């Protein structure tokens, strides 16, 4: 326990990142995903259209008793620290020599985790991958212990089954963790481990855990499972250049030195014994399948940078070994790379707080390129204005053009319904239903997204502009919201062109 406390509270990078998390939590609004998963907690269910339910279940106490955006962000900050503690325990088991090694007065594994830009952001935003990081470390540690035990421990297998089940309740891609367990155990014990009862008991426990997801899908015509397969297929036009672009994005997002450090860690043969599961092998079994899967999906154009976080966590112990090897060979290069990580996090934090650079023009014809940092500001005020307009105009619902706008408006305007105009089936259809011909709608538009008024055949008969709300940050206008009163819906939801 003493070592754990030292890991969490004496490393200056951890303290600095916690301070930055608190500053950003107080100084920025919710992202689309954060608001979407907060709505999971507000609309508790056995599962949801796009993800299993665990992120909503765990967020429910904060939604119920801690008002404001800070309450929504306390859980990811706590789980980020838990992930770091779990990673340190894993590293202690796999590479004991790293427990007493220091770079800049900090353990190398702690330093790489704390200074990874994407992992830092996952400590601020509550998404399934935030929880999956901590679960992956625990599952890897239990697998390592079970691989070294003969006979196996029934209690450890039961715990492994529980955490695998919780991972399955968190995100569908947790299946790659199951693959990691199977590969590692087969390397360590051949097929003999499958002839014992304990792995099958663990599988049964995991199956019981994920039963709510199966139950929900049976009730909803397997819509979530079908959505996952459609999403994974992506575009029919698979392109290798997308894979290369995505890989370079991951290098920038998780740390410029990560690939180099992992490669150097692979060259370390000190823990290798012929015929046995090595620490290096465990990291690869849990890291490479997930990374390969998301790189392949990237070719279809349907992958986001934070999705491989679990794979990166699995490779981090190996990267810490490589970082230590490089430190002896080229200390300056290591220090420059680590400093670049810190600079990138600091710069991104400043841009998030200030809402980027430049002045937004209210003239739609001269709209600037989309500013991603402007997306974190103004949504609460926009939702409150929409609520007042709905009351004034006698509108019974709000509407937006797509789900990424819907999540923030629905969160800040709850319990008022928010419907999506250009809707294929999604979670908002299940919560609020499609637009009806009797609906009188306040349509909310955000100026930094392409917008065509939804009037004409198959859409509203008319939309009347009401007013605009400018969004300012530090004396600069960064965006604005437009409000339209729409009615005369034909009775069938519009479908975007494929």
C-alpha cells in the first residue's frame, strides 16, 4: 500500500495532471460523448443502442446528487487514478526492476501514462474507454498470476470472470481482452487449462454479468448488435491511406515516443524463457489484437483515436522498459520526447480553456473552418434559451439536425425532449421518439456545423427564424446558435442521403 501511495501522490506529473483535470472540468463544458453518457445515467436502462450500460450505471450517483459539469467529471478523474494504480501493480508483477527506477524522480510507467495526451483526456471525459483501461490492467494481472499457478486458483478465476463480465458491460470491444486471456493461457499451459472446471466457471460468471445486454437486445430486435456490425464494416471503400493517417494520429495522440519505446522494449530479452509465457508476451497478446483491429477498421473510415486506449495500456509496461533502455543510450532524446508530451498537453489545455484562436464571423457566407475547441462552450446557455423559446412559442419539443448536437442540448434542457431531424435509428429515437406531424418544434442550429433548413418535401412545411445567441469566450465571439420555429412535419422521419 505504501508503494501505491507513493505512485499516486509523490509523482509530480500525476499531481500536475490532476490539477489540469480540475481546471478543465471547471472551465469547459461537456463534449458530445460526455453528455451522451450522462444521459445514459439520466435514462437508466438495461443497455443502450450504441453501448452496453456500465458507464451509465456508474455515472448515476453523480447525475442524481452532484449537479453541474464538475460532478460529471469526478468519476473519470477517479478512474484515471485507479487505472494508474492498476498499471503500477501490473508493472511490479511483470517488470519488478521498474518499481525502483526513476526518470525525473518518477517511475517510467507512471511518467508515460501521465504524460500521454490521449490518456490525459480520458481522465477528464467519462467514456467507456476510461473504465476499460482500469479493467484491462486488472484482467492482465490476474491472467499473469493464473498463468504461473499450477493448479489454478478457483478464487482468481472467479475474480477474472467477474472483471471480464464488467468489461463486457462496458464496451463490446472488450472481446479482445478475452482473446488476450486465451492466447496467454495457451502459451503458458497449452490446452490443459481448458480441461479444468475453473475457466468454464469464470466464463459462466462473465455470461451472467452481460445478461442485461442480451436481454435488452432481445427486446429491441438486436438493434445494438446490428449497429456494431454496421459500424465496424464502415465504408465499402477500404483505403490503406486511412490506416496510415490513423496510425500517425495515434502516435501523436498517445505520445511521440511510444512506438520507439515499445520497439526497444521488444528487444529486451531478459524476461524470456523458452516455452514459457513472458512478460513481453503478455503485453503483446493483450495489446496487438486490439491495435490491429482498430487499424483495420480505420481503413473503412469508422475509427476514433481514443478507441485503442486499452491496447495502448497493455503495451505501456513494455514501453516503460524500452524508455529505460533508451535512457542509457540517448538520455537527451528521451527527455526531449517527454517534454514534448508535456508541452502538447499544456497547449491543448490552454486551447480548450480559451476556445481556440481567431474570431468567429456571424456571417454564414464567411464561416471559418470548424474550431474543435469552440465545441466545449456555450451549450448550457443555448439549451436554456431554447427552453424559454419553447415556452414562449408553445412548442412541445426541441430538435437538432444530428445526434452530436442533440446530446448537449438534451442534457442541459432535460427533461424536455430533443428529437433528431436527420435520423437513422439511434438512441434519441428510443428516448424521445421520432418527430410527429403534430409537433411544434424549436430547431436549434450551431453555426460551426453545415446547416440547410429542413423544409420541403418530406420535411417541415415551414421554419421561421426567431433569434440568434452569440457564444463568446474571453472577449471573442467563437460561435453562435440560431433558433427556428418549425411545424408541418409529414409524419415520417427524414433520412439522410446514403
